[in-house]
């Protein structure tokens, strides 16, 4: 039995998929799945987490904090010492996503043991699966990893095989941030490809990047998916209202055809754990709803994805009913 502290939501989900939640003794402030994660002590904090700031304000605060302090997170060091971890799960991938690896590694060296620090740094779907193996190996349950990965891989290949026959591969802009605009990177464009589309602005297996709004207008995406880093559907809906005010927005093919979708990126697209496969299935339902009816926006729960056109139609229907009864 290992005492595990997870400083990353994806790592907590990986531990759960491997049947290790009973060994997880501490988590980050963002770990919220599975539900048991919410009962564990939280060893990190971030001043802007759930602070209600607009996306531009978040972006400005992050840049200022990284410039002045080198990090946007704080670790509860006394709590971490009390938890006496054998394994700490963290990452080097992004200073905005979790506590920096260097900070964690230096602190770990001062703890009894010292604990093993496991770095998760995926840039692709295969890397995410490999991270499952890394966690399993550190916790001495490697055989469990192979079963988990085999199941996830089968779901991925089921989508890939069906989508491979589609001649129509719509241009899908997977948008990672609205103000300022960011394209998707790392595994994001790969997910779109597997689901039967093409992200003309994505940076496959490279970090996401800020782009000029004119680049979006030039690309003319057929579909826009707001997979905003750290945002659920409700927060994405708020930023969609901002996006609609951008110059030339109404001229985009996606806007004209109302092919705009709000997804829970906090739980899926931006979280490189087992539910990244759900993200592929969600995209398949968005890009090819007739061919993937089981994943289409009309048929899945609102916590995962909202089709703007469907939502607006429901609002219109509700207004009509209200007037009829007035």
C-alpha cells in the first residue's frame, strides 16, 4: 500500500481508474473526480480558483503572477508533511495547470523517505496512456494499467475506424481560450482528427498558443468547439457571449450555420486522464452526429456539451410557451 498525494486532477482520475483511491491521502484544490476526491485534504490553493474573474482578467493575473512570483499556486507544506506520502503525482507540462515540478521536487527532497515524485507530461494521446503506466508502475500495480489502457484504446479505435471512412472532414476550431484567443495544442488537434475532423488552427503535439482573431476569420471554421481550459459548460457559455461580440464573428461559417458547441473542458478536453477518450466520443458526435448518434449533442447530458443552436431553440420554445400562457 502506498500513500499517494495527487497534485493534478488527471492524476487523481488515473489513480481511481487503477483502483488506488483508497491510497490517495491528499489532492489538489482542483481535483473533483471521482466524487471520493472531494473528501481528501487539499494540499494546494490558487487565489483565482472559482473567483469569478472574466477570462481576460484571469489571463492578465496569470501572466503577472508568473512574472512576479514564478508560480500561481501555493502548497500547504505542513499538511503535506503530515500526510507522509510515499508517492507524489505532479507534472512539468504547464505552469498554469498545476504546481511547478521543480517546486514539488525540491519540497519532496525534504520529506521523510523521501517520496517518489512521478512526472506526468503528456503531449499526445499515446503519452496520456503511457502516464497511466507510469502511475501504475510507481504504485506497483502495473498489470492493472494494461487492462485500463486496453479498454480505453478499444474505444478510441472504434471511433477512429468509423471516422476513417468519412470523405467529409469538417474544419473544427477547438478553442482553448476566448480573451485573448488561444488555439488548442498538445493532444487537442489529435482528438479532432480521430473523431473525423481537421483543426486548421491547432498545434498538434505542441503547446497551445495565443493567436490573432484575424487568423480565425481567415481559417473560416465550419464548427467551433469552446473547450476552454479549466471551464465547465456554464463558464463557457459566459465566454460565448463575449465571443459573439468579436468583429466579423457573424461572418464565420460556424456562426452562420450555428455549429458552435460549449463543452466541459475542465472535466474532459483539458484533463489528460482516462476521460480524454470521452472527449473523442463527444467530438465524434459533434462532427458527425448522424454517423455517431449515440454521442450526438442531442443525446448526451448537458454537463458535457451544449449545442448553442439547440439551447437557443429551447429558449425560444420556452418564451413562446410563456407568451401563450400570458
